[in-house]
């Protein structure tokens, strides 16, 4: 939410922040996060960051288009296997890879 002026604490607490309405395991682990903002996914190599982010992207496809930026990993055989394993073809037309 873009701030255009100074707000009182009461005004901030009464703001209706647009949120994703997750369900199931996503609801349990993350709740209903704001539709705007930045998420940082951090961990050691091989801990499942890329798989987690791809699964999150698949979930976000329920709400609209998702653009997955694969700059660090690129599109390689490992990436292709992950897409197959996670059945990303189920979100064909809503999930795009750069």
C-alpha cells in the first residue's frame, strides 16, 4: 500500500491491506500474506529453496499470472526435472519462466 501522507497508528491498524487467501498447508504455514512486498528465501545450497519457490509460484497461479525469474539457476536439466516433479504443467498458461 502506497502511503500518501502521515497516518496515525489507529488509521494504519484500520487499513484494509489486500491479501492472498491461502488455504490448506499454505494457510497453516504462511497465513494470508499481503499481495505486495518482498520475500527473501534464504538457505544453504541443496536445502530446497528453488523447489519451495516453484511450489509457491504454483500456488500463486490460483490468483493470477506468475513470472518465475530463474537468473541464478537458469533453465537446465535439473530445472526441467523439478518442473516435471512438481507438475507445473498443471498451471500452463499462468506460469512463465524467464
